[in-house]
């Protein structure tokens, strides 16, 4: 009888640990500290000059970038015509040619559109 109870408790514990391993909590990028702070042009040039190195360095990392807003879309902004940032909340006060500092998660370089993409972005300044 004790073996059955021990087996069932072990099975429940392993199931719980397995579930937490497979389905971890979501990251909240705006609360994380940025691993890198870089100018938008420098980030773009890193992806152009050595894509493999840039991906290993920046991919899935929280980074802060700064530059000039060159385009506004419904879901985000483009900085220096090279970095697209998908914003969580787009400010109505934001205008083209504004200096901006944004924190987000780098999801890679889009070869078709020739721009670096960030998601879960928030405006720092």
C-alpha cells in the first residue's frame, strides 16, 4: 500500500516538474535589465557585417537601442530606417524625427525587408 502511495506521489511530482519545464512563465522584457545598450546604426551594421556573430550575441537578448524615429506604424516604429520595434503601447506623442530610446527583445534580421526586428518593446525615453 505504501508503495502505491509513494508511486502516485512521485508521478504527481514528476508531472508537475515536467509541466513547469515545458511551459515556463513568460518573460516580461520591460522589467528585465538590458544586456546591451547600442546605437541603432551600430546594431544594424553588426548584423550586416557578421550575421552569425550578431545573432549569437543579440538574438533573444534584452537590448536598449537609441536613434531617430523614421517611420510610425500602427503596431510599432522604425528607427534609423533599419530597426523595426514592435511596441506594446504606442504613444500618441511620438512623432517622426524624435530621438528615442527603446528597450526590447531582439528577434533577428529580416533579409526580405533588410531590417533588424525587436518585439515586446517599450519606450524608455
